[in-house]
C-alpha cells in the first residue's frame, strides 16, 4: 500500500507542478486561453492573480516532494500537504469551477486515503 500511496502523491505533485506552469507561464498563451476559456481582457487582467495562484500550487508540489523524499519520516508532511490540496480543491470546485473537484480534490483525497491506509 505504501508504494501506491507514494505513486498517488507523486501524481498529485506532478499535477500541481503542471498547474504552476499553466498559471505562471502559459496563462496568456493560446494554451492558457483554451484551458480557461476566458475572454482575452479578463485573461490579461487576471494574469497577476493566476501567477500568484500558480506559485501556491508550486509550494504544494514542493511540499509533497519533500514528504516523498523523507520516506516514512515524511508521514506528517504528506498528510499536511495532501490536506491542503484537498481543501484547496474543494474550495476551488465549490466557488470557481466544478471540474476542480475531479482534477484536484479527488486525486488529493485518494492520495490522502492511501497514505492513511498505508500507516495502518
């Protein structure tokens, strides 16, 4: 079960690294416009906010990688950062876009459940 938990944590970390890239570097590109589907004027106005949000996603990814690097000693760190991912995903899904529930909250919740189950 530990291998599955670590695999899911790595997946969540990769997702958040991808969110960082999308929100910080690809926001104003055709890729960013396609993903978010907002009018160009809204995209331009929201660019600083998106970059800030991307930075936070990077911190989540870094925390999850930190927990993985520590191995069994990173249990509490994994729990903390996965809990942050789940809360952020729930908030985003309920206040911004429902698809965030499936894209962020669900993977985080599955990883969190796997970490807890692997601890026994």
